[in-house]
C-alpha cells in the first residue's frame, strides 16, 4: 500500500560534504593535517591529508540526531522527521555521469528520469497542472541540463516541465494582450488540427504528441496555474518562514514555497536544484563554499518541512535531500575536498519514512560506506516502494525489451519506512 502520494526532491547540485553536514567524524578531526593511509578512488594511490570539519555538531530532537551547525535550522525544525542515510554509494567520480545516475539510473545511457517514471507509473492527480515539475534557484542550468528530467525512450509527454525563477514561473502562459479567450481557443483548435494531420503519418515521433498534449495542458493551466503560482496569496508569516525578504534565502525559499503549493494541488513530483551549475562543488575554500550554500538553503528547507507538517501534507509527501555524490575527508588544494561517490549522505522525511533515525555508516574517516550500503538503484527502489510501486513491476517496453526504472537491479530498504 502506498504511504506517499507525491515527492519533493531537493537536489544539492555539486555534491555536499557528508562529513560537514550529517555524518560527524571525530577521528577525522583528531587526525587533521596528518597523511592518511587510504587509497584515493581516482588514482588508487595512497595519498591525502586528513581535513577535519570546521563545523561543530549538535544533537537535536528527542532522537538526538547529530547535525552540523550549518544546518541548525533544518535540524531544529525537523530532526525527528529526518531519516539520514549515511551509506549511499554511486559509481563514478565526475558530475555528468553521477547526475545522470542519480536522476536517470544510468551514468551514461540516456534513460527516462526518475520523475518521468513516477509520472508514467502514477499519472497526474490534477489534469490542469503538470505531473512533474522542475525548478532551479537561479537562472543557471544544472549540469547535463534537461537530460536530468527527460523522458528518455518514453513518450516525451512524461518529461519534467521547468518553471522559471522570478515572478512568472510558467513562461508564455498568459493570453497575449488584445486577444480574446474565444479567439485564442480558435487559434489553438486550428493548431491542433494541423498537428494531428502532421502526426498521422509520423506516429513514431512522440515529441509531436507531447507538443499537442502540452498545448492542451497549457490551455487548461491558464485558469489553474496563475492561482497555483501566485505567492501574493500567502501570508507574510508564511513568506518569512521560507526566507522571503533576505537576498540569500529568498531564491531557494521561493522554489520551496512553490513546491508546497504544487504538491497540495496534486503535482506528483517536484524537483528543485539548489546551486544549479554545481555550486556545491568545493575543490578549494570548502568552508566558504558550504557556509554560503547552507546559508541559502537551510532556512527554506526548514520552512518547507514545517509548512508541510503544519498543513498535514508531510505524512503523504516524501521529501528527499542530497546531491550527486559526497566529498572526500582528505583535503584538496589545502582547503577543499574532492568528489567522493564511495560513501555519502542523503536524507528523507515524510511519506511513510521513520524519522529520527540514521541508516548505515561510513568508515571512521567518512570515505567508504561500510554498513547497509545503498546504491542509487536501492534509493530509487525505496522511493517507489513508498509510492506503492515495486521497482521491477513498473515496466515500459522499448524495442521489445521490458525496461524498469532501476534496470533490473535495486531493492527497497524497508528499515527506512515507518511500518
């Protein structure tokens, strides 16, 4: 039985450091500056000097969940709702394939994104809004661009629809000035007939079918979408909850508030990229980088969790936080950290997840996942399980092959669930 009806994925683009956020390592602090007898995954050579976290950790909530000071607001608001997975693992050390793996289940082949699979499997709960929405906190585009939310070999209608930052999230949605609704409807009807004639001899081109459906959706959205994205309808207290009025927090806060408005209106999958363009990447000046990224994202994340919970939405909304990989406990360039796909942290909240717990662990330095290791395919399988879908039963036949979202791998990790 499904425990979650919808998903909000907070994607920290660039790779946040697990040892500086949700996976404290006292031994790393003790060995700070000393050479480490570990293999670097890039070179297979013994290399690197320990770099302890510059941040302090504190226990939060009744569960005593340890969280870094740079995520103090999120921890104070929702520590007992967070299920922190410290034993995630991916496959490659570079951004492009790692984003493809996290989003599409494969680091190289162009496959459907996870949001597209959810769209395909569950459909929309509101025919007047998209089922799969993507947002970024700035005008920058995440590494790999639209491939991260594409439909791959599925019909293009399942791909994500990107909302624009700023006052007009759905661009070109309003009827042009001087055009009456009746005239606009006749223009769309003519366009639909022309497209149908064109499609009749090109049935294999799903992009045209998607374009026709998107025009029809856009027409329906002209009545529903303006209300859905009108943040002026929110109270001043709610806007402050998400960090409005502060230039650091408002961009991501606007996305998070829009996400809440989307999911309460039936949107199935909302993905928000914070630091689009790999802003979390910190090969040097790690402390400066992570302090800035958390200053921008901590308050809005806390606001989203508190707002969902106060409205009774968190119980059926699965919130996921994380990046494409983590970062090494060894220093790079003296004050930075390199990419680390061998052991990193993500967390979940709501949607049937048992909060206030830690799943898995890394070694005493935070480099390798050692206990209850979860591959990205296991993460995807777990999310689908919470949505009431077995990952190997969700099948799309492509060129005669039964394709699944986790490529015939992965298993739901049921310790994460509340029952």
